[in-house]
């Protein structure tokens, strides 16, 4: 606080804009040591209002207490995924949450994936074709497991009000905070030069071009899909091919489609690029191949 | 005139540094990476590792004594909110009741490999938790974690199911109800697997990623004193 006060006063005297707190990492003043569940949640949307058939995002910012962490949708060797459930008015359709790039934690218990600082989860919601002018309420319940040396389960329900317009789509908010959160989301693999993925036999092959290292893939395990450890990256200049062993078991699921999903990460920093890998495997296909992205 | 200006500049520079510096990548907890190269972990489809452990009543349990029966192992730690939750929500008690109604005899054993507290505390605390729930489920003490490591138990709870021939047929989550909202109504993978075994069907899926706290295995040097397993008077 002393630093901030001194710097601000000095900056004002010299006519320089004072430094702003980094919204990406919470200050100690905003995090309570006795926070129930050892994490806080805040919720907002990314539009001024919503119009018919418009897709917008409900954004949950989860902030673990200092020295605590919560988990990605695949927590890894232990933990529990952070989950978000949205109760919407009639007609709204909720999509799959998009998680920011996780950090990798190496512990004696194994490798886990999650967040030790604020993480913004985006959940797409699509409005129905018919809306009236007014205001609607969305209930957002977030559940998590926060761990340090021990673990604590947490749950919080936030309410967000959103204006509706029966004709016009609402404008996207354009603020620095939102921009930074969007930057932290993995991009589509299409956006990567040469980015592609394919499953042949028992291997998921991910290709692309980058000069960044290391290159890592973390799969999201679901029923019917298990990922092995990919120890070998085939590189040729900036081009790479990352083969990931997978075990596919269609008998473990109802239906004939399996989703192969994960995140491809370059570098080690939280703001280094990452990409979504997403394929659908069809059991009716002779070769069990899927081509995605 | 320059001295105060230099001082102010230095203060500004020192205070501004965290703001202009690159965001700090969250640093993982200090620990050695896990190395399972030297540890043979049980695989589904193979014979389950044999063990001999003592429960909170002082009774010894050997896996081989349960041949001919289906054995359900739950890695347990009442200090883990998720593990505690599956018991207190009624999920495990209801599951055990449902398993008792099966034609094939099913044995349900909890195994406690926690070693982040003195062994006596692990024993007493776990035993009291089960007593308060009026459960006589044996809680087998695995303080050195040898059995946990053989099975590859990662979380509490982490379920392992062994068929009547002694083959490991399932490893993984107890259910898909991560938030415990369904309580005792939650469908469990355990009941599903036992039903498949009784029907002579293939156990599928035989693995579902387990959720929960990490098993608190003994680290270098261990924690607290080792003591006799089993409680006096029972």
C-alpha cells in the first residue's frame, strides 16, 4: 500500500498515469485467508444486453486463496475438476465451458493441472429465438476442490442479471480485463500454422508449426478414452508431429461417438499459446479415424 | 535538488517494477516428480496384488482369504472432504446395502494409506469417523503405503474391484457425482461392475478416472511414530 500511495502521488505530480493493479493476479487485499472453500468466485457476462439467438459468454472468475490451488477440467493424478452449472430462463442453451490454460503442478502424488491464481472460465449461452425487452436472471453455481496441504470442497452460487432486447443483439464489452481473460483461453488448432489432429489406430497425431518449446499435450479423460504418455516429438525445423498413445473403448459408452479432447501447450508461461484439440471418433467407421480441427 | 529527485525516482522504480514485470508463472509446489519406473502397479485384467493388513479392530485381512468372493477396496481418508462426503452423504452406506443383496458375496474393505499424521492419529480418527456413522467396515492400515503403491491408488476415494478369481477388474472413481449433489441416489461404478460380474458380462468401462484428494503417502522420513495397529478392547 505504501508503494502504491507513493508511486501514485509521485506520478500525479509528474503528470504520469499511475500504475494499475494487475487484474490477472489478485492483490492480497482482495483475497481473504478465511474464504469459505479457499477460493472466491465472481461472475459477469461479455455483452451489454442479449438479443434473439445471440450467443454470449457467462464468465466465472475463480480465485484461489494464496498458496491454494483449484483444478482444471482434467485435474490429473488427483483432485476434482472445477465445474460450473448455469440455471437459465426457459429457452436458453448452455454450451461447454472453456477453461484457460492450466498450470502444471509436480507433486509426490503425481502431476496435476489447475490454477493457483485467478482463472476466468467462459461458458457460452445461446438465447432463444423469441425474447422480450426486459431483464433476466441467471444462476451460476461453481463447485471446486481447493488444495494446499489438505483439501477443501467449495461451492458458490452467484446471480447475474442480463438485459434482453427483442430485436437487437447486444454489443460485446471491450475492456482490458475481458481482453486479458480471452487471451488466456486456448485457441482453435486451426489458428496454428499447419495445425491438425488425427487418430489412427491407437495414436492421436497432432501436427503444427512452432519454434516454441516445450510442446505438451494434456488429454481430457472421459469414459472410453485413456491417454498414454507422449515421450517423443518428431521435429523438422519448426514443423512438429506429436504422437499421443490412446486407448479407445467404444463398449464403455452409450452411443457410437467418442470425443477425443485435450489441450496442446507451448512454452511454460501462463500466457504462452495453447490450442484446443477436439475430435469425434465414430465407431461405425471402419478405421476408427477422426479428423478434427 | 537532485538528491530528492533521485530518491523519488528510485522509489517509483522499485514500486513500479512488479507492475511492468512479466506475469509470474505460478510455481508448482516443491516436490520431486513422481517416478513409477521401479514400482510395478497392478493392471486391470491381471491378478490383484496380495496383501496382509490389520484393521482398526486388530483383525488381520489377507486378500487370499476372500477368494471366491468379490472384493471392493476403497482407498480412504476421512480428512479428505470428498472421501468424507461419499460416506456422510449416504452414498457408501447405501452402496454397501445394495452390494449385500447381491447373490455373490461381496466384501467391502477401506484401506487407509495416509501417513501425513502420526499412525495412532490416522487409526483413531478413521475408526471414530466410521463408528459415528455406525459402520463396521474394516479400515485396513497401510501406513507405509506399500499396498497403495502396488495398486496405484492415487486419490481418496479410489476404488478397486477384484473378482472371485482374484483378478483386478476395475480401477477408478466411485461415481460420476463429483459435487455429491445426488447423495445416496448417485449411480456408482462399483454397483455397475458387480452387476456386470454377476451377469457374466465384460466389465466395461474397467477404468474411470478417480477424483478426490491425493493419497497422503509417507514421504521421506515419514510423519510421526509408527504404533501398533488395532484398537484395544475390540
